[in-house]
């Protein structure tokens, strides 16, 4: 077979006992990150504190009015985008105008968001209306313990953080489902129709307030009123404050070792934090001053199409690169940044599908990705006739093969699935619009977009090694 990595290669050929230990230790770090970072806000603030620990400085604090930050080789800078996405860079020996080595991953994951008027009472219970985010199979999200994460912004500018349902002793929340005894009609429906979007209402309480003295107090004593009283008590917030809030319901499940041999990780949000964490670590673990300027973009909104000012379609990356150019170039003009974009390289660090032994029909076995064969290099994504994908130039892939093989990295190549079955996309095409060379490169995942996705530890570690080698050695 033309594939670079054969079966078992991660464990038999590419890793000695020392490296196996390193792989497991690296994954311990990843698992603790994933446990504490279920949302883009949490992942962004983790990234910022990790960067600051590693002496990265907020680029916007270094800039005077109308000036550029003066940057020299070895300088480390970052920029936060509304606390939901992060850009960071280490200035290389060569100025960024000659091109940077960048990696873009996303830190948002499919989930269930509160609507802006969430709360209502029905059947003596309090519920929250929701609008799901990203491509979910809705039936997977009912009867699943949920936690709530997010932020409420008050009129005075104050931010109130919500994080309830994951810590020991916390209550959790759930979307109920119909008992099988009376579900005959529901069971005859197609899976896609059995659970509706408007039916994803989260149960959040069932106790009324104190018994009213007369009929007029009845509303004050309802389950909903009692819920609002508790929210006021716990967080100092009112019903109207949810208009300016982002509350995300995510699975209240811990990230865990999976399998007797503990070679896998089960958890929520691998897509795409399993590429974001290795990318961030690769950036901060690079030794000495890199030859080229290295950049990471941890983007938001990928799961809904990368729109918005925290998504990869925004000018966030180009503005940041322009900032790096302005900080290092003698005479900066508009062309300086454009030359930097066109000379740059980018790994679109996103997950791909792994062949599922229960659903082997979904892939062409010759062009599929497998758990245990290492990091995935995916020339193109998209659906039908490669629609909506960015088809990487083979020259770039060839140069990466050299870097990966030199670095002893287990890698594989494959597509997300069979040609006419569906498809998917990543941020690659938006980065490629700037003129840079882009290819998809990330971890293969089982049960993608479900509340409990699965990845292999060897694949995660080889992804980290691949990103590090690219930052260090790609010219
Ligand atoms: Mn993804
Ligand atoms: Mn996804």
C-alpha cells in the first residue's frame, strides 16, 4: 500500500518504550485541558494563561496609538478575540514578510445553546428553550446529563460567568425523552425526525416558591419564579439579562481513558480541541528562535461555518499577520502584508473521520483514516465533487512528507468518507483565500460531533509531534 504508516506502526515501529510513556503523559495533559475546557471561552482563557506562563505578551498592549509594536526575532505575542478565539506567534529569525508557518484549529464544538428568552414553565416544571449549534444528531443529546457554561453580560458591563454541572456536588440538567411504552409513533419516524429542534428543551427545575397567601401571589410562587429567585441569589442575574448572554449546554461527562489498555480517550469536544491543544503546545514547546515566524490561530465558529468576528472567515488572521509585518518591516506598506500571506504555509488542524468497525461501509478502505495510524494529512475535504473544500497543492504535501518522515512521525492520508455519502469542511478554504498554501492535518475521530467522541492516544501524540516538526523544520 502507498500509505506511509502501516497497521500497529505507532506502537511497533515508531515508538520505543520511552516514547510510549511520553505519548501517554502528553495525553494526560490533553485530558486535563479537555476536562476544564468544554467551550470556546474556556479554551481561549486556558490558551491565554498558558501563553502568558510562557512569556507571550498581549500585542495590543505593546502598541502605541497609530504605531506598530516593535518586534524582533524571538519575541512572543498573542491577541485575544473577544475571549473566544486566540492568535499567537513567535517571531522567527527571518522576518514574517517572507512567509510564516501557521496552524489553525478551532475551539468551538457542537452543543446546545440557550435561546435569549429561555425560561418557561410547563406541567409544573421549569424548562429552558434552546437552539442547537453545529451539526448534531439530535437523538444523541436526549437523556444525557448536561452542564451549563457561558457568560451573562449585564447592562453595566459586568460579566457573570456560569459554569455548573461538571464539578462534584453540582446539579446537572437533561433533555427528557418519551418512554418506549408509548413511543410506537415516535419509533416509526426517521431518526432525523424523531427528535425536533424545538423539542430540545432542557429541564432545569420542578419546585415552586412558598405557598401563596392568596390567589394574587400565585405567579410569584410558580416553579419558574422560584427558578429566577435562585438565579438571582446565585449569580445576581435576572430573566432579562439572558438577552445578552451566551449559555451553552454540553455533556456533563468527564474525559476518561478508554479500553483495557487505556490506549484511547473518550470525551466531549475532541473536535477540535484535540488539534487545538497539540497546536498550542507545539507553539510553546519549540526550542530556541525558530527560523520562520510561527503562528497559531485558535478560531471560534467553525462548527457553524466560520462566520462572525471570531471565526476564520474574519480578518482576524490577516490583521494579526499585518501587525507582525508592521512590527518587523523597515518600510511597511499594504504590499508587505500581502507578500507575507502569499508566502505563508498553514496546517488546517482539524479532525477527520476514523473508520468505525461498526460502519465500515462509510469509507473507501484505500483512502480512509484509521485509529492507530497517526496524524491525518487530508488533501481535500468538501462534499459531492469536492465542493466546499480547499484542494491542497501537491508541492506543499510533498514538502510536508519530507518533514514528517524525517521527524519519525506516523502519518496517514484519507478522506472523510465515500464520495457520494456526504462530506464536510474545515477552515482551510478561508485561509487559502489569503493566498497561502494550506492543507488539512489532524487527528482521526470516532463518533464525531456526538456527546462522547473517541480518539487514539498514539494519533494525538503523533499530531503534536507533526505540528512541532512543522514549526521547527518546515522551510
Ligand atoms: Mn472540526
Ligand atoms: Mn466539526
